[in-house]
């Protein structure tokens, strides 16, 4: 990834994702995705609209971290300020 630099005009930035974060993130996400797509499902047979719908469903679910409220319920008051 390149970002502007004041000296040369461009600088290269290496971005790394820690393996430990990926390991903790994948199993819960995979479990949620399996509710919509069984293991081994070929996602290419689904339209972009279908995949967007699943993403919206997953992103709009209540979260334990938010006292079982939906993310939009948390951010809406901030957006209406």
C-alpha cells in the first residue's frame, strides 16, 4: 500500500495481519456463514445481491458486546447529533 510522503511524494507501507487475530475471527464468522451457505458451497452461483443481503443480515445482528443491541441502535444517536 502506498501513502503520500512529504519528502518523496510516495512511501510504501507494509500491512501485516497477525495470525492470532485471524484464528480468533474466522471460526465464529465461518459458523455464522454456515447458517446461509453449507460447507463446500460454491459462492459463484449466488448473485452479488444475495451475498450483499447475507452481509447485511450478519452486520445487523444484535451483539453481546453492545448489551444485545444492534450496531445501528448504538450509532444512530451519534449520527443524529
